[in-house]
C-alpha cells in the first residue's frame, strides 16, 4: 500500500475522514463545473430555489467515468472497503446563495454499538460506506463548508436533536481548495452549512460501498445502464458499476 494511502486510511479509522489535496487540476475543475451546468433533472433530481441536485450522473455520459476511480481516491476506497468495492452513487450539486445545509447527522449507521467498545483503541470499526466529496471551488467559511467532528464515528449512534459536540469536540469546518477531496466514512458526525456568499458552490460526490452493500440506482424498477457508458468503461470502472466475479450470493 502506498504511503499516502496508508496515511489516509489511518485517518479514516482514527478521525473518520481524510482530506486529499490537489486531486483535480484546473482543467478538470472547469470541465466538471461545465458538465454539471449541462445536466437536466431525471426522476428524483431537482432544480431548487437555492440548490440543484442530480443523482447517478455516471450513467449520463462516459465523461463522468474517470471521476469514479480518480488516482489516490480509488486506492483509498479499495483499501478501506476491499478491492471488490463498488459505487453506490455519484451525485452532483450546485448550492446557491442562501442554501442551508443539513444539520449534524450520519449518512449511514449499520447498527448502534456501545461507545465503550468503539473508543477502545484496540478495536477497529470496519468501514462499510465512504463518500468522496470532490470540491470544485475554494471553500471558505462563507461558501457552505462541510463541518465534521473528528473521531465521532466512534460514538456508535446518531447525534441526538440539538447535540453539537461529542466528547467535548465541536464540529469544525473543512476549509480547502478547488480540486481537493474529502473522504469521510458514513458513521462520522458531519453537517452542511449555509452559503453566506454570493457564489455558487459546485460539488461532485462519489459514494463507495463494500460489495455486500446494495447499489441504489434510481429509478429502481426501470433502471438501465447507458450502453455508451458501459462500452467506454475500463474493467475497474465496470466492476465499480457492479460487474463482479461470481460469489456466494450471485
């Protein structure tokens, strides 16, 4: 395992998140922002008053495929979840001035566990799901940064209503540059925040899960893979889309 991947994996286990700088270059940033501007709502997508949300963008065009396995990100995802991990979503956002993000929450908790077990340094909680948050703007405190409570994935539960800290640690903003990627595990207590600027924040998310975590591609009953996307996908990308080798439950 490369040193940087090992360091970031350790951060996922110890802090619940890792920030990877400079994953995208300026050309990629511009191209992705332009591509987001060209998206049209499908099914549960929406164009809102203060935010726009698009799901499963990998299935729109082969353009999105390289963002499923970005260098440095895919190695970390595979180290955290196993080399048979796959993608359970790829979501694009535009958060306009006035946007208010979600309150402190976890994305997914497999089960509640006693905190006494989780805070034992000898116990390492397996990672089931993690999300790569690919920032396409320089994020300051006015441009709706993601807030995290380091180590809170060891709480073993969701934050209670009105709860704002864990073990004395308050949520802190992740301030970063366009092209940086925040990888966080699904049990981490984190929150969105208000866009107090006059700018729009562009964000691309890739959600990874262990192989036994179901892929949630909407619209579920009528879902079909785009044939042009499958034709352009590399073997690794096809695996991320769900083309696995046979196993016990296939």
